């Protein structure tokens, strides 16, 4: 009696979430744009070149936030999928669906930037470095999720089946990361870059942190836009849509 | 979801096992084809790479594991499909027995009819790759544990792809990334056995994966089959 769950149940209502997402989008998009611009200026202009890697290290400002997001988005997706599965909340499934594409692209970005960075540093685009390998497997997990979703025609069934897959994946990701780490430590001598991370000077670190913030806000903004599109697609025959789009 | 009594559950699981066994005896091709596939794939490597046994021995763990992985996946495609189309799975759901339990019995049957024969066959295929028979115990231990975990992982994938047209490719796309830890530890144990070291450490890791899979996978597979049957 005491706790009021109405606020939670309102998240189950597509019109409410559609409106809320529309209201929130600019509050994420603008800070994202500002912090990414500031971080770009700080990272590309103000920060000094690295004493070992020269200018090449600057790709870190895109690489590290993308890698962080690729994993974070999977966790967000699995959480949304779990909520959708447990409380049978359609909007949560729609949120999970709108996460998958973004997560897969950030995984691709982190792989490509990692390869571009690897060319001058390792002398080759691809090394079976544990983190690169784990990212590659993560990309396959995203592709499997997207493939399963598109393979099932019925939206409700696609939602629930892909939710089970996302949860299985989230249990598996730490095990995969650990096993790849273990596999690599046997097969390959520690690479040059395995040096102890020296504490970064402030003028390098601040833009990086800003970039992490900016990328995360950007993800939130894009996810809300995609969530709105997803809700529109799913509810296209509902009557509230006509009013909302008037 | 009513649960059967303990005695009833055992009986139900035994009936499922018996049925799978009978089906396999009546349709032996389904059991033999993955084995033939395993042999053919393994034979491609000497032809495509080099006939030198010393070189083949170096890649033998990878060849044996990828071959067993693919052969096991090939068989997994049929784990639930026929039973879903002829209504057997629906009867399982309606039987009042725990679906998790029945599917576990079915997965065990699948492993006995696919994973175990693959395991028994692997040392002989290994000989063709220059693997000494002294490594047989390690190779078989690793494959027995690994194919068991694969069957469990595959039961989730097979359940999820129940309603999908041409689900075979998708099943591989879903299951193979999840099988990466099994492949890593399994190939490592096999490699250690081949060079004559003790594979115990890697086998323990494989064993822990097998136990984790046994704990969680049947629940996920039952959820997946329920969704697939809707």
C-alpha cells in the first residue's frame, strides 16, 4: 500500500514513453555535442603528443569511449530485455531493440580505430590481442542478436526470444573475456603496449573523460530517437499515434 | 506450471531418453552423418595444407576442435525441429512435468548420440594428424566435457531458432560466439595432452564450464522452447 508504483507502470505505456523520450532527447543531445566538441579541441589541439606514440595516440579519444560503450550498451540492452521479459513490458523490449544497432556500430568503431592504431604501433592492422579478439566476439554476439530478431516475424516472439539470448550473452561475456585473456597469455608474449599504464597528464586525461561523457550522452540521445521510431513502428495502428503526430 | 513428483520426473526423463534412443536406432543416418562429417572435415586439412605429420600435429588441436564443434552444430539443428513440427514438444509442455527437466533429458540423449561418439572417434582422427595415441585420454577427456557444454549451449540456440526459417545458419551464428570459452580451454587441454604435459588445469576449467552450463542452460532452453512454440 505504502509504495506507489504508478511511476514505474507508466513506463509500460507507449504514448507516455514516446512523449517522455521526445522531451528528454535535447537534454542529452546538446550536452553531448558540447562535450564532444570540447573534448575534440582538448584532445586534438591542446593535449601534447605522447612521448612514445607521438600523434598516433590521439585515436584513443575515439577508440576508448567506443570500446566502453560497446560493452555498456550490451549491459543496457540485456537489462531492458530482462525487464521486458519479467514484467512483460513492451516498451522495454522496444528499448532493447533500439540498443542493438547502436551497440554493434560502436563495436565496429572500436575495432576499426583499434586496427588503425595498430598499423603504426604494431606494424600490422590485426593482431590477436585479447581485447581486439574479445571485441570481435562481442560483434558476433550483437550480429546474432540482430539476426535472431530479424529472423522471427512476430514482434512479440522476436522480443522474447532475443531477450533470452541477450541474457545468455550477458552471462557469457565475462567468461569469454577471461578465456580470451588466458588464451592469449599462452600464445603470445606480452606486446609492447602492455606496459604499466602511466598516470596520464591532466591535459590528456581531461579531454578523454569529457569524451567518455560526451559519447555516453550521445548514446542516450540516439537511443531515445530510435526508441521513438521503434514505438511508432510497433504502434502504427494505435489511435494515440494520430494525435501525437498531429 | 505444475511440477511432477520426484519419481514421476525420473520416469519421464527415462521415457524421453528411451524415445530418443529408439528414434536413433530406427534412423541411424542422423547419428552417423555428423561422425562422417567430422572425418571428412579432418581429412581436408592434410589435403589442403600439408601431408607432413609434424606440421599437422601443430594444428591438430584446432582442427579436431573446430571439426567437432561444426559436427555437433550440424546435429543440433535437428534437436528440437522435428519434435516441434510433429507436436511432441507441445505434449512435453502440456505433460505437467517440468519442461526444463524433459529438455535436459533430451539434451543428454543428444550428447550421448553425438558428443560421445565424436569424443570416441577423435583420437583415431588424431592419429591421421600425427597425434600419438598416448594423448588419447587427454583428448577424449577434453572433448567429452567440451561437447557436453556445447550440447547445452546448442539447446538454447536450437530453442531460440525454432520459429525461424532456415534457422541453421542463424543457429551457428548464435552458438559459436558463446562457445568461444569451450573452444579455448578445450583446444588448450588437447594441445597439452598432445605434447605430453598434464592437461589437468584446462580440464578443470572445462569442467567448471560444463557444470555452469548444466546449472543455467536447461532453464534458458526451456524458456526459449516455450517462446518458440507460441
